């Protein structure tokens, strides 16, 4: 065999024994989200099918392979990047080294750690600013991203307060509203408010409906409801959201109900943050029916005006000259407006009061002719008989009138008017005040009320206060009428006070009357009635404090007065408390803990002015403070007391835990009536508690 053949044979043997190595990758450029582990793999293969043997390793502990030995003609090499502790912006470079029987190979790698991201229509986003941009362009896509499981991980890293806000809002129902509230509360956007094109709508007679425009002043999401206050109009939609707006505008129709010719209503547009009101009015041209209604209303108004003038004159509120002038003006106006007989009778009565005999005679002849034609109503006919009797004043005229009016009184529904006429004509009533009073009372109990009879009853009681033996509905009605017209005598007022003090329960009407009487005559008896009623009714509002203060200054002896003096004080201020009240509470224990806390806080703040009693109070304060502390109670006044007695409290180890328990109490004040409660979370303990706002709250 020659040399050439030998060399060729050796080459063939070496070729068959050494694998020809092929790699699926030659270098690795990798991007990894911070905090994540990246996994991948590549292949090593023998092109000539000679088994590969060897080892694989890396030059950095950040990248590792799952296989260490290389065996076979084809093998997958898994590797991974340990990036849980890596932060965005870091770069790691190195090599994956393969030592084989086919040679040594290096696969260089470069790992770049990037921010966590979410894929969106605009590409990858990883910051809140980029997310807000998505929200402004496509709110639906932003809602989908916001509720992804990794939203918090991507966008809220390093923002613990926003994380808490995110979790708390998840308890709500509306996804769009949750997102809107989050972005607003976190300061990423301004609050979205609504506006209306007009705050008052007037529908003309020919308009059965109109269109209103609701404006969205700031891009974002709102939802709410639309309703009418009285139900006199129909609204085309009851609920809405931002999805219903086009170019920031929402149109809705308002339609008046066809059965209402004239009317008004108020449209309410409610959202979480707003309550918008739009007043709506509509008027129709007057028909015969509406003109008749308007006439009746006008006459009723004028009748009331005449009655009030008469009563103001009878009660001494105005002079006869003023009464005459005002009444003459009204009757003259009515003569141009109506031919009704009622007003002619009123004018006749007016002539009698002014003693205008000649004019009265002429009008009486006219009324007589009307009577002969039977054109009077039954009430007008009896009123005419009364006026005739008062004009002639003869026994025959009076007797005839009394006989007819008595019969009318027994059979008619106008008993109050008939009795009033009998009081001035019938001798049985004229000289018997007790009978007048008892009859008026009987009519009241039967449901017959009249301002004229209220005056007569009040006039009788002013002269005979002893007639009033109780404060029932009748007596209270008389007094309400009397204080309205300023027609209660002083002796009757004192009789009222004596009876009012016997009341077992608070009565709003009796309190009102006592308040009016005290305003006219600031006598201690009326003040005692006022305070006694307030105490019986447990009325502690700040508006009543002035009465309790006056009673204390007058040294009135009323059970509970000192307690209600404290309870009605403004607990946000620290006005001086009278010495009498302070001394009382050095031995009385009748206040609850909130009232005591205010009292003690007031004493501490004004201790220089309370020198005489401060020592007695000081000895009572520390036991009280420790008791409240151990019960876990806190408010503004207790907080002040805890601060003032901090040294004394901390001297006892038994108090230490209680102090720690209340150190981080906070007070929440919510002015939005739509919010009913709050969730308070404690990240350190991983706990959450719900606090419900009371139905009536001051803030």
C-alpha cells in the first residue's frame, strides 16, 4: 500500500470517530421583565451522527443550564435566567460553554432586565402615565387592562397607598366607576363633572315636550340617574353613563303630562358627586274652567283679607280708621270685579260699623229687594236678617232674626256662622259668657272651626281665665290663634303657664305658645314652662341652650335643668359654665361619658376661672380618664384629657396596652350623602374593617 492510500484511510477513521457539532443558536439576546425567571433552550446536534460527549457550563451564576453532561447525537439544553432579584435597567453578559469530543464552543449571551409590562393596542406599557394615555384614548381597553391579574404587579410597584386604594375599590360593582375613582383619587386625572345646558325650562302651551342637553365637562366616566321630584313630567331615560355621551353630550327628552294644564316640577340628575336640579314650568291659556277657578281663588283671598282686617281691628292690632280704609278699598275693588250678593252684605255690615245710616238705608233697600226675589243663599239670607236686626234694633226685628237663625243653627252645616250671629242677637247668649264659651267648645269638638269663634272664645277667656281648666285641643287652638293675633291677656297667660306645668309630656304646640308668650313678656313662669317641656321632650339641641342658660341664671328649680344645660351646649366651643352648674356636678353623676368628657375638658381649659371648684374636679378626672381609656373610648374631648393626664396615665403599667390601642384612632368626616360607609385596611396586620356612616351626620 502506498503512502497516499494510508493517509486517506487514517482520515476516514478519524472522521468516523469525531462528531461534527451543530448548534441551533450562536448567540442569545434576551429581554426579561424584572422579578421574573426566564426559561428557554437550544439544541446541540451531531451532523455525522457520531455521538457527542462532553460537558456544558456558564460563566455567570445568573444563567444556568439544567443539563451538565452532553450525550447522544441530538440533545436539548434547557437554560434559565434567575431574575427575581434583578431590577429594570440591569444588563448581564456571559457565555454558555460547551466542551465536547467534537471541540469547544461558546454561545455568548446578553440579558437585559426591563420593566414589567402589559401588551396593549399601542404596544408595551409599563407606567401609569402610559396607562392613563390608554384610558383617555380607549376606556374599554383600559378597563380590561385594569382588571388583569398582574396590573398591580406591573403598575403599582413601590406605591403602597395606591395598592390599598386598588384593593378597596374592588368591592364596588361598576368596573368603569372603580377605574374612574382610582385614577381620580390617585391624582392621575381630574374629577369628571356634569353640567346642563339650562337650569330652568319653561314649556309653552304648544310644547308638549322639550329636549335638554347634559354635558360632560372632563373626559372620564360618570354614571347616574334622572328623575322628577313630583312625577308631573316624563323623562326619556332614567339612568345614564359616559358610554351614552356623544362628543361629551347627552340629549334626553322631557314631556309634560297631558292632564296637567299648569304645573311645575324639578328634574334631579344624581351622580356620586353631584345633584343637579332643573326647574320645569308650563302654563296654558286660560279656559272658562281655569278662569272660574281663578275667580274663586281671588274671591277666597279677598274674603280672607277682609276677615284678617276685621280680626286685627277687634284684637286692637290696628285702629278703626285703618280698618275702615283697608276694608273700603277691598270692597270697592270687589264691586268692580263681581256682582255676588256676599260682598253687598259685607258692605252693609261695614256701613253699620261706621254708623253710615243714610248709605246703609239705601243699600238695605237694595238687599231687601234681592231677598224678596229669593236670590240669597240660606247663609246669606240669615246674615241679611242679622244685619236688618242690627240696623233697626227693634224687638220685633231682633226676635224674628233670632228665631230664624236659631232654626238655621240647628239644621244647617254653617253652625259656626249662625252661632256668631246669635252671640250678638240672642239674649240667651248675649248675657251668658259661660254658655257662649261652652257652645263654642262643643262646636269645636264636633269639627266646626271658625276664626270668628276663636276670637270670641279668646275674648271670653281674657276676661275669665278660670274658665280654662285644662289644656286640651280646644284650648291650645284658641291660644295658637291668640298668640298669632297678639290677643292674650297677662292673667290668661299665667293661667296657661299654671296648666302647662302640669303637662306630663312634651307638646309641640304648648311649647310654641309658651315661647311666644315669653317673647312678649319675659316672665320666669313662661321660662319655667319652656324648660320643663324641653326636658320632658329630651330636647338638647344647641338652639335651646339659651333658655336653659336663662333658667340657670334665674335660679329656677327645675329637675334636670343642670343636665340639660350641659347637654345643649355647643361641644365645639368652651363657654364658661355657671358656678351653680359646676358645683352641682361635683357630687352628681347623672351625665354620660361623652357629656362628662366635655365637662372635664371645659374645666381644664378654663381652670383659671374655675378656681373655687377646680380642686374638686381634678380628683374626679383621673379615675374617669382611666376608665374610658381601658374601655377604648376616644373623641376630641377624651383625646385632650388623655394628653393632659399623659404622665399620670403612663405611670401605671396596666394602662400601657390601652394607650397603644387608641394611639392611631382617626375621625372620618364625609360630606357626600351618597357615601354610606368606608373600609379601613391595616396592611401591617393584613386586616380590613368596614365602618358605616350614621344616617344623620353633621359633616
